[in-house]
C-alpha cells in the first residue's frame, strides 16, 4: 500500500491549527489534485461527511465520500474514505475503505 508523509512547523495555537487542517476547503493546499469539495453538513462532528473529487490522468476524475469517523477537537480527527470504482472489461465493482487520522 502506498503512503506518504509531509511535515512542517506551524506557529500558532493548537486548536487553530487543528481547525485549519481538518477543514475540507483547505485540503487543496495539501493535496493539489483535489478539484472539488461538496460539504454535506453544517458543522464538523462524528458522522458528518463531504464529497471529494480528484483529477488524475486528465480528463479522468474520481469522487469519494469522506466521513468524519472520530472527532475530538483538538486532539483527534479520523476520517474514512469510501470509494466505489469499476475496473476491467467486465466492470467489476470494488469498494475500498481507507482511514486517515490527524
């Protein structure tokens, strides 16, 4: 499984940095292939979700449902990503779940 890691130093209160990092509208700063975010919630809480669209190998795009599985501000935020894709000639459907934690 592929993985990546980035790090940096941010000066500021922990709660402010946490809020900035988990806000979906800011994700494009960390992941430039994100082209669209559709929020499906009023406030971030466990169970809230948003739709994320990424562009890869233009003009292909892929949309994924991202759910806040755990939210304990400012200590922890875990999101789960559910993807449905069609692969191969037969159009075999594959459902994949991945998790990220901050």
